[in-house]
């Protein structure tokens, strides 16, 4: 599975949200990780269509306590229709159920029925999927969940205003989805998805979509009763179907969850509810949070930070505090996003040559516990991955070759009297983001670019960087991608097909190219088992011919947790802890 969209800050980045590490000066030497391909196991996510609730107990787990999660990123909203960032997907996974869900059995990720009785029934031609809802599932207010609510939620995910950052599979695959504009402005007779009765959801497709059961685990498939819809204000308190519900939400600051008494564990094979609640604090400098959590005084003993470990703290987590740190595989590739509409291809290549990857990592306090240098859009654990290096042996490391980049720009007609301008947003309320930006700007200017750096508060950057027509030409969202499920059909179609920008969302390079769309369609028509090698070839072809973004890093999942926090397990598919299996020692 993915937990997909990654939005970079100016500093260390991981796990699909803005991260800028904290106050201490980074260590003077930051060793570059050596990429050991043999250490990367092929990812899988099997199906368990007969799974029933309740979810298996965690041995020794105790009930009670509140887990506090402070981190630097600030979610733009919690509207289920719009979610495609790792942190908000994980948080809504506590409060919202979808047709299917990812669960964990014997250390493996599996897809299980959630609101639905199974993983869907598909017609012989592959163009109609039917999901039947379980009995007795209600919202937090006690009202019943119906198929009509799921259908309305899916229609709502087509609205460009509410679902600016949402996935686009529904637009690509649902019948006439590319022309539908959602329930407020779209054709009221649209039948891409319909409720046959109160319990039956039917999805009609333009073309086969074998991965639909995996997509059905996303919040866009979480029910929303139309009579309770408040459009943009729905984010303030989306109705819960999971084990927790919104208690208080202060946008830009914090979110507090407490138990949902209407949740029925007997219907849920994916979630446990050991904790009494969660307290998410946004805009907290990660290194400050990590330092306090390792000390574990007061509330910090029951806290967790899921951002990359700062290099200044590596000695602690490799030594005395080793038991308070978990790292593991993740599904994310980090990229330097370049707007192809505004930056010509040959200039994009010059940026790849000039970019100071190692200096940026050092300034951001990045540790090799959190990343491996990367060169491909597809992470190496995905079947079909092809190992290649792009522009002039590019390998995601080094400090940039300013002289060579200046020569490349000069050959294109740019120079001191006519510099090419690069512009981007960065967080100006983070000491580390400021430090990273200083290094990045200095190195790019040394290579002959004119740099316009637009400092904005962290709580605003996610929204600004995700705006398609923002007045910048690089470092827009997404700054990477985490696969939705372990197949490249969950990477390239949402990231470089024309569907993303047609819906008003940003994508890699904000690109819209007919040749790319045609090649994606050709591969998608193959049986899913045969697509892997073709996606691997597509990866290299995309880099060499279009370079919509520069892949430079494969992520690792990190979590630092207090001395009373138990059973913090990394999920290899998204590099975040399995939140519903955590418990707290009284």
C-alpha cells in the first residue's frame, strides 16, 4: 500500500509530511549511506478476504492512556475527500473506516474487508465491482452507515475545490470519471458509482482495474452522509466510524481524539483500541520533540515522534536510548519537483547537476538511519524495479557541480546578464528550514541560477505548495511518492498522467504529455503480473526524456517514543508506526 503524497520542507523530509528538524547544529560529518540492494526485500501485500473482527490482540497489551504525537508538519485539513498525505491518512485511519483496510498478521501487511463483507466481487469483464456493507455499522452519533453515504463520499472526491490533493484513480477508471465534476456541479445522472440499495455499492469502470480493492482502503471510500455534509467546514469534525472520534480540533495547532463508543470491534478486523485517545500537536520542531521524548519526563514518557531522527541524536538512539527508537523500511521515494511547464528540460538537467544533496542533508540534520540515496522513481522493493543512474552518473549524492551547471546554462543562452530564475516556498518559522534554504540558495546561485526563495509559515506551506498555479517553479508538492500498494501502477498513473493536473492537483512536474499518457495506458492494459518489468523500463524512459522531478532518496521509517510507550512497530509499506497496536504502560 502507499500512504502516498510526500511534501518536502526545506530540511529533512520523510513520511509524507513537512518535516524540518530542530535546533541543535547538525553534526559536522554526515556519512552518506551506501545503498545495499541485497538489503531490500520485495514488497507484497496479500489479500485476506475472509478476515473477520475483532482484530487479534497484541500479547501483553494494556488498555488506557493517551498517546501524544508532536511533530513539525501542519495538515491543511482533515476532509476525507482530500486526504493523500501520509500523516493525515494515518490519523484518519484511527477515526474512519473504508470499504477495505490494511491489517497486520504475523508481521505481514494484508488487505482485509472493513465496512464491506469481502474485498469486492468483480464481473467477468472486469468492469463492474460490487461491495456489500456489513450489518450494524454506525457513525459516532449512532446513525446507520448506508451504501448511499459511500456513494456520496466517492462522488464528493471528484470535486476540485474539496479534493484538490486527492488521488485521481477514480477520475481515470470510473465510468466517465474524467468528465464528472462532483455532486455539487456535476451531472446528477452520473452513474460511475451507485447504491443499488442501502447495503450495496456498485462501481462501473471505463477499463479494468485489478487494484481497486487496494484503492478502496482510502478515505475517499469512507462514508459521508449527504445531510451532514458541510463542504469546506466538514473538515472541522468529520463523522467517525472507527474506534476514535474528533474531540477537539484547532486547525494549524492540534487535534485531540477520544474513544468512539459506537465503534463495534466485532466488525473490524484491522484495528485495536488500547489507548483512551491521541493528542496530535502540529508545528512542533522535530528535534525539540525527539530530545524531550528521549528524556521522557512527564507527558514526554507517553509521546511519540514519527519524523526522521535528527543526526544530533543518533548517538543516543544507537546507545543508551536504543530501546526508544524504531527504524524500518518505507515505501517512499523523495524527489526534487520541477515544474515542466516553466523549466525547460535542459535546464532541469542542469539543476540535477548543480543540486547540493549532501549539503542539504547535512544542514537538515539528516541521519542515514532515515534514508538511502536513490536514483529511481520506483523504490527498489517494488516488483519490476530497474536500477539505473540518470544525468551523468547521477546517484543522489554529492554537493553539486556548479562549474558544469554554469556551462550547461551558458550553452542554453543563460548567464550573469540573463540568469534563469528558480522560485519556491520554504518554511521561515523553522531554524533548520532557514539553514537548509541558505545552503540550497547559495549553491544554486553559485551554479548561475537566480533564486527567489519565498518564506512562509509552516502551517501555510502545504496548501501553497499544493496549488497548481502557484507563482513558483520548483519544490511544489509532491516532493516524492509512497506507493499506494506495492506495484508501480500506484506510482506513475497518479504522478505523471494528465489526470492529476486536469483535476487541479499538482504532480511531478505538473506534467501533461500525450506520449506519457499513451505509454501508461499501454502498460495498464497488460495483466497486473506482467506490468512490473514494463514499469521499470518506463521509469528510466521518464527520467531520461522528461525529468519531471529528480529522485534522490529512498526513505526509511523512524519513530522515537517515550519510556512508557509499548509495541511501536514500523509498517514497511508506509514507514509509520502501526498506531492501533500501540499501548501505554501505566
